[in-house]
């Protein structure tokens, strides 16, 4: 009996290993293209939501009579939500599956953003920004885990970069719509229309994404090989409508994954530290950069709120180029060189930007575009790099913890930028350059100390699953 049971388990494991190899070695087909487009569309909506507040912050400043501290509080409410959303829903994505979370996340922040259009006062606005942040934080964890698990190994870096490069597309859309609406309508009505439009688009993206299947790799960790095999066969055939997963009980998985964070610390402390360092550096530098415009530049140059989206349009155009460059480099020169190089280049460009601020609005707009090009390339390179370092059963938790730690820096950065920028516009940018240098140093230490390079490797070769019963 024991021998028969052992043979059955061995056969099941061989079957699971064959499915993983199939996913890793498949040629690119229609399914992968549609998946990239649907994930990318949702990611663009995330970017729309994230950069929306920066575009209308000038109008909110006038409506609620806010100073730099009050504007930082609005940004901070969203970051607190994102931090809890990334950590909590990252863990839930490992328990419930990727599909439930990446559908629910779009629905949550779509509803919250739509409701923001009708916020009666500042308190309601802050609460809804928190809820929207929860939804986007969930998206960070589930999307980055799912991309890595669906894509063939040889194209994983490029595919992830292409999905993440939809971010500047969403940023450009937010800036363009904000500029048109705020120019045509009174500011107090304009910001409400912009939020309403953003919420409707997000809910539409959630509807389009409903046909995305569950990750077969996650189904294997959940001991559901039959469903996994059906999805792998569908992916291999290039199908774009696959059967939704069965509704399975999760109580046992909740007990099993309840100590996921402790398992991460015990099994992968260096990988978790790298993810946290890279995300802290990019979130502090990136969101500090975007807070720099409404909090420091707008009051210093006495610009009308309708002018602010023009700066974001210039930045979004630069960001598209940065993401495109990363999509070409990640699978060619490797993760470590791409990440370290972009973080270092962003730090140096931010220092040059600090010098350029003395030459007025035109120089600030050009400098912002260049720095945003490199900053966007930096985080687009970083997410695929640390997402693939964790095993499937802990991947979304690892990404979520890294993002949550990063949001601590994102929450801190607007306050620091406001405080330093009130004394020196250039000094605020020098502060941001230091954050980017931290990320470059972390990636360099990882590479020099023999940290694994994931380029071209199957996920299971980068991080094997913990043996059952360990």
C-alpha cells in the first residue's frame, strides 16, 4: 500500500513538473499576446488612478484651501491604502489565487475612484483615496506574480516590461484628460469629472479581464492538477477563453499560508531584502518626484492648476521611452545590469535636474521628462527582477511585502519634499537622488555577492518550492 501510494505521488509530481516545463518552454502564441494586453490595460488604469491625483491636486488645493502639508496628507492617505493592500492582498493572492485578486482589485478601486467624484468633503475624499489605494496595492501583488507565472522563460523579462510599460500610457491619458477637463470646466467641477471618468474606465477594464484564467502554477501549489492541466493545454493551443477555476475551499490553505511572512524570512531573507530595498528606493524617488511638481513647483512658479497636467504630459512621453528601453534590455544584458544602470542614471539625472530648476518652467518640464524616463525604466526593470526570485506559493506575498515597505518611502517622500522644497527647490531633488542611489547600491551588492540572475531561467530553477510537509 505504501509503495503504491509513493508511486502515485511520484507520478503526480512528474505530471506537475511536465506542466511547469511546458509553461516555461512554450513558443509565444495568441494567448500570451492577449494576456499581455489585458494585464497591460489594467495596469494602465492603475497608472491613471495613481497619477490622477497629481494632475488635479492644484484644483483640490484651491477647493479645500490646502497648504503643502494638506496636499501631502491626501497623497499619504492613498499610500497607506496601497501599503495595506499590497501586503494583505499579496498574501490573499497566494491563498485564494491570482485571478480572484486581479479581478477584485480593479473593481474595488474603480468603485472607489468613481465615488470620489461625489465626495462631499475632505474627510470623504481621504477615505475614498484610502480604499482606492487598497485596490491598486492588490493589483501590484497579483499582477506581478501572474505575469511571471504565465510567460515562457525566454520572454519573461520583456513581457513583464511591456505590461508595466502600459503605466506611462495611463499616466499620459490621465494628464491629457485632466488638462482638457480642467481647461474647459471650473476647477471645482473639473476634478470631479476627471475622477468619475477614471472610475468608469477602471470598471470597464475589470469587465474585459474576466476571461483571464487562474495561474496553472498556483493551481499546482493548491493541489489542483486537473484544473492546471486543462489551462496549460488551452494556453498551448493559444485559446483566449479558458474555463474559470472551480470554487474550492480555502480553509486549509489559510492555515498553511498563515505564516507566509515568517517562511519568507526563514527561506529567502536576502531576496526579500533586495525586493524591499529596490521598491523603497524607487517608490521614494518616483512618488517624491511626482509630489515635487504640485507641492513645490506649482506654488513657486505661481502656475494655474490647468497648467500642471502639461508637466505630466511631458513626463509621460519620457516614461514611454524608458519602459521601451527596459523591455529590450532585461532579456539581453540581464536583470542586474539593467536595474543597477537605470537606478544610477536616474540619480545622476536628478542631480542635473536640480541644477536646471533655476532656469524656469521650460527647463523644469524638460528635466522632469528626462528624469521620469529613467525613473520609469528603473522600476519597470525592478519589478520583474524581484518578482521572479520567490517560489510560486510565496511569490505574491513576497511582492506584496516588498511593495508595502516601498510605500513607507512613498508616504514619507511627499512630506520630505514639501519640507525641503520650501527651503530649496534644488535641495528637494538632491534628496530624491539619494533614494535612487540606495537602489543602485542594493542591486550592485546583490550581483557582487553572487545573487541569482534570472534571465532565461525557468521560475522553478530560480526558486524551488519548499518540499511538502517541511
